[in-house]
C-alpha cells in the first residue's frame, strides 16, 4: 500500500483536531497510528475511511485521491473495510445477518450467495456456533470478530481498525489480535 497525506487539517467546533498532517509511505502492509487520547487518531482513520471530510489537505491511497463529494465518497467506501472500537453491529440482526446486510444491500449479492459467504467467514473466525445469535448474546471478542468478518466479507482494498481491542475485557483481546495478525499474514493491508 502507498499512503500520501498532505497538509491534512480537520476542525471540530473551532478546535483543530488535525493540523497540517503530512505523511508519505510506500510499500507498507501494516501501519499503526499511536498517540495520546484525544490526539486525532480516530479522526484520521475516519477521514481515510471517507466518513469525515477534512477542511484542508489531501489523502492519496495507492495513487488515488480520496474524494470529497458524497457520491464519489459512497463509491470509495464500498472498497474499504472499517472496524470500529464499538463494533457497530445492528442489535436487531443476528451475527450472520450483520455480515450479509452490506453484501446484499451495497454489493449486490443474492441472499443465498451472501449467506454462504458469511457462513464461511463465521467458520473461519470460529463463530459458526454463534451465527444466529444477536449481538447482545455475544461476548466482546465475538462481537469484534463478527465486525471484522463483516469488514473482510467485501474483499476490501485495505482494512482500517479504530482501537479494535480497547472496549474488550483482557481475556478477549488476544483472540481479536490473533485474527488481525492472521489477516496481516495473508497480505491484507491494514491501518490501525
């Protein structure tokens, strides 16, 4: 992955959260963003994900500039996987339905094809016994693995993780880190 960030600035309520950030990296497979709480890490990830638009600056990923217009942003978002610290699973849907929904609604899969693909991912991440459970019945580690499976399901060009273990009890942290390590070993491009 090639990542170029030039003079990126983001302002919330008059406060500069990111101020003219620049970064130029070539041939990276994994990038970990480290900094203090409130330092803008999540904001940067959300801009890279196309969920926020900066006031100034530009991000180029693999030679393509991240768009700022809503229609183009929507198309861009279809190509990446994002895993949030709060899982962002739909509470009224089962684990398998949470994975299937974007496949059907956004990526045009037929229901049967989406089910088969989602079930394969649940098996891969040792979650098949929990396929028909709703998030309230899953542990934190299981919820995060479902969220990762949902992000991986679309075969994204790269994956973004926003503090994927911060909301987990210590006993579930290693299972999520193992999944992330497995994805890295497969050659997936990751930004954490």
